[in-house]
């Protein structure tokens, strides 16, 4: 993924994720960010000042400085605990259901 207005790109090559400075005509610097990526096609998207990378096994966030696994910062709400068949339970968080 090319970072607009700069000479920097984030590239997934084989099993490595690299930061390429000097993109596209020169290789000023080629830094390995991660070396155990899935050796398949990956998807990257930009959201709120960060690049998100999905390769089928990893879900990563790169903010220009730090590369982190999104699962380490993800919030998973607990909506119910010990739901009984009588449907008497205490809701901890409201569920948001999308129906068509």
C-alpha cells in the first residue's frame, strides 16, 4: 500500500511485510516489519491514520511506527453469562442485531 504524498509503501512479499522508502523508483530503505506472514495474497486498508493488514492468518495495524496484532487491542463485549433455557438471565450489554 502506497502512503499518499510520501515516497513510502508497505509491501507484502512472500512471508515478509516490509516498509519500502524510496518507492517506486529507488530503494532508499527496505525494512522488515514482520517475517512470519501468510504466503498468500493479502488485503490492506487505511482507516483513522493507520493501515490495517489481513493475510488470512494475521490481522495487523500499522500506524507508521508500531506494528501490532489487532486482537491484542480488540474489545469483545460480554453480553450474557449462563443463559438458561427459561430465558431468565441478566443482560450485561445490549446486543445489536442486524436483520434484513
